[in-house]
């Protein structure tokens, strides 16, 4: 038996939205730990570039899949393709997400629906799609990506915050439902991270960057690589008795009373 609790060699991970931002940080971490990777995202060109990069950097098997996570048909095709090309599914990271920053009164119902469909419906459909293979394989790990808006309110983040709050509850529900199948389901709640979404938030909230640094005990914004370690832990057998949790990775932002 391999004595390394964090070794992911022989495991296969799907990371939705894994071609950039937090998703890429997670992909790099899982590949470093030895996992073979399927990057599932909408932008095929960006995904293929990311796949080539991780193959070259880590020497693991990797494939790219073009997918709309809000489509049940696409989610099933994703699971089937990974099973066909990589042989199994051990880990699913539900990372794909969008944000439309507006005041609540300015949202169109179609915009609300789009955010909820991608950020909440998508993780449910992808989890449902991989469940049979995980059960057949004797277990698995599902990691959902939340947000500081899972905890706090944001005046321009109504649908995004609703979707990310829902992610935490979906995590708990799936953990309870699939625990007997040896499937652990947990959520990562990132703090303020230097990504396209983070930079978008800075544009619509003047002074946000400095406010976050002042409030964060680590005194900086996070970077995608900061999420890699917790993703490796939650993907590995080191976390076999941990399920239904939502873990902030935020430099102390959520515990600092100012």
C-alpha cells in the first residue's frame, strides 16, 4: 500500500473551468500530485492550450472537453468521454462559474437564470453525471467551489451569492446522500483571489483591493496557487473521513472582525 496520504497517482480528476483562474491552480496542484486530468470548459482553444501545458509540465495524461455544465446532455457526455479515454472518474471539481455584477434592481430575469444555471445547476448535473462511475469504482471525491459570497452579502452579487450559498447546501446534501457509497463531498470557499472575476470586482468596486488587504490578516490578495493545497487534500485519502464541509481559504478574511 502506498504510504503517501496525498499521492494521487492512478486517480482521474475532472476540473470544470480548469483552463484558467482558480481552476488552473487546482489543475496544476492535482497534476503535481500525480492525477490524470480532464479539463472541461466552454472555450475549446483555451482548454487545449491548458491541456498541452500540463502534459508538458507534469507528464500526466490529460484531455480537454468542451462542455456547457448547465446542459444535462453535455454533463453526461463529459462523464462518458472521461471514462472512455482515461478509464475511470475519481475526482470532480465543480469550479466553472460566472458573475454579472449589478445592483439587484437592475438584473434581468434572464441574467439571474444564467448565473444560477451555470453556478448551481451545473455542479448538480456534473455531480449526478459522475456518480455512477464513482459508485462502481468504490468511491470518489467531489469538490465544489464556493465564494466569500457563500458567507457574506454583496450588493452587486445577488444571483452569484445565491448560487454560491446554494453550493454550500448542495455540498451538504450530496455528502449525506452519497456517504454510504464512499463518496466525500466538500466545498472550498476561496477568499479574494487574483483572477478575472477578482479583477472584475475591483473595477466595479473602487477601493476594493485596498479594503481587502486591510481586512485580511495575510495582508494580500490570494493567487490561484493558494487553492492547490486544499484541493489536493480534499482529493486524497487524507480526507476520507471529512465530508459535508465548506472550508474558507481566504488568508483569514472571514475570521477577522474589524
